[in-house]
């Protein structure tokens, strides 16, 4: 077996392609794309301009894919599932735009963020446009079940974002607090999306709940993998600078774990290097070495693999074998993707 | 009759006090305050800290007052009305916080804005927290009627905000475009709030619609009055610098009208003064004089008085005489307040 690049053990190193995973939902995915485009139809020209930019820079469409697969796993990818996928993507995109603005990020997946391609004002207001569009779709279509799930998820996301800036630069952040933040800011929307998809596809309450747990575990694994990019990724590949998260004061699992494992004197030196941001002056490789040598990378990879395995277990509840496989690939994608 | 200070003709110069207007809804207003405070209960410390600040700096509570009066005009200020008032205030506050952040305003009503007292990141995320809290309350309480009204209003507000930054610095902005922006960014939430209040109080559809039209007219009059402050207010009174709106590129009714009336050469000179921002160098009084001499102030006052009168006409639909009077005072407040 070849050595895995980002994720450990059980999975092949190569991430499955999103196109392949989407195979069984090609038709509803096309409907989703059309409906998503419609959300940007607005007589304010700026909305279309930002929409065109988003289409290029923000478009992995991983979450809507989960929604549609969850629906197809139990029945049809109904209109409710398609619109649910649109709403989940709109909420996610709104969050990304506001995040990039808060983090002053200039690049996302190698392309300029909304705040850098346009400006901060546009980023703030466009995020609000997308949030409110999402709820307006839910209301217009009387999707009350989805509204239940997504109002709660959206509110938890905003709490997670606030918690994150409250914990900024806190080098004593514990693993439990970290897990809570990523649960809120990433996992709860994926969980709500999968549950909503299962509901739209006709799943009974028990199976619906199982898909919610599936989405939660995938979301946690997805975010831990994302946080590993800060220490492992090559800039050309992930499309943003390494060390960006830490530079912005985000203390994530690889570092939390390494700080816990390192001998006191090394830990103190590293804390100084981080506090002073001295790592920006050619010392970033010291941080990467510290995090790697003290097991932070391996531990994070294990944690994400464990969560991925837990997600896969929930798939026993999905009757359609083809969809089960596609969802398994989606889990693999979450932990082996390169950006 | 003494000369009116901000508003013309029919109204007395003195604005009624909010406390007096709230007289008939003292009890539900207290319940509203309690419920509003509960919206800031959160284990993220930052939420409480910003909440305490908002309480001081953002708290006119004009919109929830309208919601509760609208309900009491037809029956009781029910729980639905109280929670509707909370949700309207949360949405309004979220918009203010994001607006202040977009406009880089440092003061609101004489106190630091969230972006200046905390920072821009907190302003963005706290706005999101309040938006999502609002929808979460509506969902939890199954207030589907209110959700219908407010999802649409919130989305139109975000469109208005985007339209406003798209039209920034456009000295050829027409009155119709201006009216459309203030309809979206201010009037539609007041309209939705009044309609929702009337609905919660048990009004039939025709009366409910009348209260919606009332709220719209009040909202337009309220915003025109607000825009006049930029040209008329004294800094100590309105709590922000004069000329702030224009400096931020907001072209509002007083200027639009004066530019239309002025002879071509004077107009061109004024356009240059504005384009170059030369008015910041001791020439602000020239702008005020231009806007006044060419009738922009008087015209805006007339427009807002006309809208106030139109709002009052809709009050014929309100059976309770005491509440009708309170709502009349609320209209007078909208056009005669000093900040």
C-alpha cells in the first residue's frame, strides 16, 4: 500500500472525483444547478456579477450533493430535495463569504474571494442576500420541515463563528472546545442537509436521524481535514497560503494535539513563536515540524478517519446499494481530497 | 403657528415622546423587552457583551412599538405579537449592525457602533447571529404567517442595501430610484411588522392589508426624515456627523431634488464639490445652502408630510380609538423626531 498523503490507514490515497460520486444523481443535480442560478436573478446588477464570480470561485457543491444523495437513498430526489440542496448551498456560500471577509482572506481555491474581487461591503451585503434568499425559498415553497432543520443549523453556525473569534489566539484551547466549534460551524449544516434530504426522499424518522448522524460525522471529518491543510497543503494545490489559519489566530486540532504532547520547554518556545507571529519570518517550517513531530498531524488524521468510519456505519440504514456506495465515496472524498 | 423645525405644515414642531406613545402597550412592551433580552442569552460571552452594548446604543424600539400597537388596535397584544415584535427588532438590529460596518460609521445616536466598540468581524458575525436567531424564534414558535411576511421583507431589505451600494456616488440618481431603495431598506420591514401585528391581534385580511400600507407609508416618511438629518441635524443631537451620508456616497432626496431644480452651472459646481469631496474642507455649509436654496429640504419635508398623512388615513381601519391616537403620535414622531 502506498503511503497516504493526507489521510491515514483504511482509505486509498486518491480521492474519488466529485463527478463520479454525483453519477447516480446527475439529473437532479442539473435541476439543482438551474435552481441555484435562479437564486441570483435580481434586478440589482451586482447580484449577478457576484453570482458569476461565486460560480467560479466557490463552487465545490459538496453539500447539495449530500442532500440529493440522501434523498435518492430512500426514494426520489424530489423537488423538495432539489430546493433543499439549493438552500443548503446558499446558506453555506453566505457563511463562506462572511468568513472570508472576517478573515480578510484574499484567495479561496486559488481565486479571489468576494471581499478581494469586489470589496468588504459587497461581501457583507451579498452574504445577507444569500441568507435571506435561502429563507425566502423555504417560505415560498412551504418547506416547514426543512425550515425547522435549517433555522436551527444556521443559528448554531453563527454561534460557532462567534465562539471561534472569541477563542482566537487562545493557545490553551482544548480539543473538546475545538470539536464544539467545528460541530457548530461545519458539521451541523451537513447534518441538517442530510437529514433534510432523507426526509424529502421519504425516509422514516429513525433513518432520517441516522442520516443526520451521518452528516454530522462527515462534517467533522471534513473540517478536521480542512484544518490539516493549513499544515500540510501546498499553496498551489489548496489555493490559499499555508499557515493562514494560524496567522489569523485559529488554533486547530493538529496544533492543539502537538502542544499537548510536546515537552514543556519546546511547547513554550512554540507558543512564543506563535504569539509573536515570528513564524511569518521564514519559520513556518518550524511550526510544521513541531506539529508533525509531536504527533498532531497523525492524531488529526486518525480522528478524521475514525469519524469517517463512524459515518460509514450509519449508511447501513440506506436501502439503495448504489447510493450507499456513492455516499461512501463522499466520505472518502471528505478525508482524502487535496483542497 | 410656530415654524416647524424638521417637518412642515400639519404637525406641531415638538415630537411626541416614545414613552407617551407606548402608554397603551406598557405591559406587552415589558414582555417584549424581557423576550428580547432572552435572545442574547448564549454561552458565547461575546453575544452578551455585544447585547449589553446594543441595549444602550441601538435601542429606540420604534418598530416593535408599531407591531404591538397594531396588534392592540384590533385585539390583544398576544404572544405572537410580542414575539413578532422581538423578531422585527432583531432583524432591524442585524441590519443596523451590518450597515454601520459597511458605512464604517463610528457613532450611532452618540454612542460607538458595534464595529467601533468591538470590531468589524464581531459586527459581521453578530449581525448573522441576530438574523438567524430571528428565524429560529419564528420556526420554534411555528409563526408561519409571520415567517411569510418577514422572509420576504428581509430579502427585500438585502436587495435594497445592495442597490444602495450599486448606486453609490451616482449624482444622476432619480427620485424614483431613491424611493425604491428606501422602500426596500426601511419601509418594507415596517410594513411587514405592522401587518404581522394586525394579524396577531386578529384583524381580518382587509384591515391587515391596511396596516401594511400604514407601515409602508410611515417607513418611507421615517427614512426621508432620517435622510434630512444629514443636512439639518446638529451633530450633538443626532449623534453622528453631518454630511456623513453624502461623504459615504449616499445620494438622498434633499440633494436629488435640489440638483433637479438648480440652474445648470450651479449644479455642475455642486457636483464637482461632491465628486471631489471638497466639501470636507470647510465647504459643508455650501452644500447645505445649495440643498436648502434649491428647495431640496422643503420638498423632502413635503414628501414626508404627505406620506405621514397617507399613513394616518389608513388608521380609519383601526377600531380602538386610543390605539388610533397612539399610532397617529407614532406617525408624528417619525417626521418630527430630532434623531
